[in-house]
C-alpha cells in the first residue's frame, strides 16, 4: 500500500477524548483545483478513471474508555473547514458501523471503498469520528485515501499429504 502524503488525513493522531459525539480527526484535503475559481465545478477529481479509491484507517494506539464506548469513522466533505460536526450539514460519503472499543486494538485496520457520488463532494474532504455511549480516554489512528489497500491474507494450505 502506497500512501501519498497529500491524501493522508492523519498519522498516529490521538482520537478525541472530549466526550461523545462527532469530532474532526486530523487534516482536511482541499479539493479546489489549483489556480481555479471557487465553486463546486472546479473541484479535483478524487478517483474517476481508477479501479477504486479506498479509505484506510489504522488504529495505532489501542482505544480505551471508562465505559463501553463505540467509535464510528466517517469520510465527509463540506464547503468550509473545519468540517461541521452536526451530522447533517456535511456530506457523508462513507462510514463504518459503531465499532466497540474492545475491537479497536493497535493494528486493527478498516478498509472502506469510497463512492464517486452521490452525494456530491464539497471542497474540503475530511475524516470524522463519532464517539458513542462513553468518552474515550486514549487511542490514536492513522487514515489516508489509497488506490491499493493491504488486502492480502495468508490462508492455511489446502494441500493434504
């Protein structure tokens, strides 16, 4: 898997411990075409012509909480930065289910196929987390858009002697 620094949202960035609800995680990608006028007609193409674009989230520090917290990862876009966190103003393109904290151990990887549209992509693309049930006390994650995620898995030999 090759990670382009300009399509990376976070590199081992701590997850929000501010409480429950939606929070932005890491950086945003400005999709405004270089030298182009503002407006949705001048946004960069984020994957057309490619076999697929993927959001990869890697837990780098085990997630902990004083309660039974869950975390949902959301790829969203908005016309402003930072992305709004009310859950309705930003465009949500792909998201995970609420994942229990016990699952989010260091090394856990999430791979999501990124849809081209709908909804339409706004200028700023970012990663958000939605913490449910209880606040987090620790945890960190890296996230990026990639063309070729690590999806290889070693299986036991099917050859019998």
